[in-house]
C-alpha cells in the first residue's frame, strides 16, 4: 500500500535506495550518542540565544533549522575521529531538529509567556508562569509526537519549513544539479528578503496545498488593501479574529470526526506490516485510535498544567471554587485549541498565527469578566502552546522525507521520529536553562517581547462592548468557509491566517507563485497522451517546484538570522 496525498503535492518523491555508506542502517542513529548530543547542546544554546534576542528586540522568532543543518554538514566534513559520523543525513536531521526547537521554545513558548506578568508589574509571578509555560511546552510537543502523520496532521501535507530543511540536507549530501538549484533559489530568497520582499511566501506557495494557499493569499491581499480601498483596518475591528473563531470551531469539529473514524485502525495495522518493495511508504503511521488518545492525553495534561499554574500563581484563595474550576477547565481547553489551530495553519501555510489566537483567548477572558491576574496567567499559559507543536511538525516532515528510502520503512521511520523527539526535548531543556538565566537581565533592561506588551495593554484597557458582537457576526462566514473546504484544505483557517498575518506584498508573492506553479505544471504536460505519463510529469513538476520553494525559504531564514546585527 503506497502513500498518496489527499490534496496538494507530497513534496519531493522518495529517492532511490542508497547503495553506499548512507543506505538506511538497521538502527537509526541516536540523539544521545556523545558526538551528536554535544553538538545538539552547543547549537541549542546558540538557537535559544538567537530566539531570545530577536523576540525581545524585533518581535520575531527565526527558523534556525537550516542553520543547524549547515553547521552539522560542516562538522561532518572535518576528518577527525568521531566527527565524521556527522556526515549521516539522519544525525544532521537530529541536530537541526534540536536547534530549531530550542529557538522557538525559548522565544515563543517561554520568554513571551513570562513577560506577561512582568509587564503587568507582577514580577513575583514570573517564576510560576515559567513553570506553567514549561508544562505547556512539554505537553505541546508530546501531543504532536503522538498524532503526527495521522489523518488530522498527515506527513504528506506541506509543512513547508520541513521540506526546506530536508532539501538543504540532501543537497549538501548529493551535490550536483540539485545543490545548484537549491543554492541559486536560496540566494534569490536571501536577496529578496534583504530588499524587504517576502520571498518565503513564494517558497511556501511552491510547496503547499493549492486551495489552502489560494485562500491564504487572498487573506493577505485583503488585509493589505482594505485600509486604503475600504478605509477600514480589519484587525482593529477584530474581523479576522471573528473569522478564526468560526473556522476554528468547525476545524475542531472536523478533527473530532477524524477521531471517530475507526477504519483508520485497520489501515494502520496493515501499513505497519507492509514492507517497502519500492519506496516503502505505508499509508499512515498513526491510526484513529492513537489520534484520539493523543488528543485526549493533551486535554488531561493541559488541564493538569492549569492546576499547577493556579496553585503556584496564588489563584487558590483569590477566586471562588466555581470560578477556579471554570478557570482551570478554560485554560486546559484553550491550550489544546490554540495548539491545534496554530498547527493546522503551519502545516498548510508555513505561518502560524499564535499571537492572534492567543488574543482571541484573551478577548473571551475579558468577556467572561475574569480578573486581571488570573487572565494574565491564562494568556501566558495559552501562549506557551502552539509554536513548538508547529516546529516539531516541520522537523518530523524533514525526517520523514530523509527516511523514505529505508527498507523496511515503518520501523525505521518510527525509530527516527522517536530520536527526533528526544533531540527536541534536549533542545527544550537547554532553552529552559537559558531563559531561566537570561530573563531578568533582558526584562530589567527594557527588552520585553512586543506581543507581551500588547497582551497586557489589552488586559488593562478592557473590552469594547461592540467587539464580541463583531466576533460572533464574522464567526458565521468563517465557519461556513471552513465547512465547505473540509478538513483537508482548511480554507477558513487559512483565510483568517492571511488576514491576521497581513504581511505587505506577501499576498502577491503567494498568488504569483501559484500562477507560476500552475504554468510550469501545464508546460511539463506538453505532448502527454496517457494518464500514467501525466501523473509522472506532474510528480516531476511538484519535485522541481518543491526544490525551488525550499531554497527560497532557506534563503529567507538566513536573512532572519542576519537580523541579529540590527538587534544588537
């Protein structure tokens, strides 16, 4: 049984099995091997510092996966003893997983949440919030590990940054035409980003689901031109937030329907016993039972984490018993909803609207009249989830692509995914240590993440009476669009994401790249007379576009790192 994507291109086709030293060994390299672990720790420290500096100064968190892959490649070229082991593509994948995880963990999952009570003037709550954020981060990554490559979050979907990391690693290993195309695309991506052109948006459009990205591009364009054409700031009026609420609720219902599909269990059992005769890729590695258990585990663990935050944050005694129970249940549910919406958006578009979805939770809290301190803790706890969920999905996608030539495929894929998870947990631990040591110096120097200041300003200023009406009104079309598109396209979530991201000119880059992609596919079909030949040509077209898209994203990521000079 071979893997066939439900929608959108699957990314590069599986390469032919290797015949040299890089043919898939019987056992996947381990993350805790001395050389690999040392490199993981060193680069995770670097990633955490990069994430902290950029999130506190510029409000951005770069994807350092490509940087980690490049460093691992260079180390592997050093002809000294055990360092030669780093020539393994799979060890390089472990290293890039760890550094990207430490970057997002330090910046988004830890530094941003603890800045909320600090900006509110409650420095005594920073340490309790750090504990709660650590729990949120840990549960976030665990749930993704449990449910990746299920019907809800299939590996065949885009996960654009993951394709960029995998193609960078493969090009560095094989060289030749592939490396030239990737390198040239990366140069274009870097130069475009330096000129303030969102080249990564074009890269994503070469990789993802066409329908989802079409809605994403439309959302970007509407957000860009609404202030001048319609004389209205949609974000200020909370229109995108309303759309996201409606689309998010339907997306959750669609996820529930996927959990109920028990047919996936039999399919998974068949896939688990299937050998790789050709590319060795079964249908799915996670059936509906594990998907259901993973999400239920998330609910329980997030709720338990909310209890810890309530106790350490001093909410017991300051709230009534019904109010406290309601706060805990809301915090647990909000954390799960936040991670799923952020993960779905990241899977299709490469962007995750973590700030906007957290702001929706904040608005709901204001509507429920939650007191200031409990609301600040709720916002911080919710903000700790989502980014690590999305980033681990990118890294698993990269590993999935690199392991597709393994025979037998299923055991090697699951072992590799487990080692990637261990590598990221090690990166998270390093990030936690760096944040614990650095937050006081940064915050007292006035370097507080801008998004945290926005949260606090919104908490203290209160809720406009018309805001909730607007949210409920616009939730209706958001829900309808999401329902019409179905779970495989996520049209409503992606439209809302585009409206919320609102990056200037990114819409033109997305739609332009989609047009190029369509034209190139049509050109590759010239002279085709059979359906089999057409499928083969389309697959080749997708592979070419994926390589170019990966290069554009990699170049844009390098530009993000270069912003360190501006931050300093």
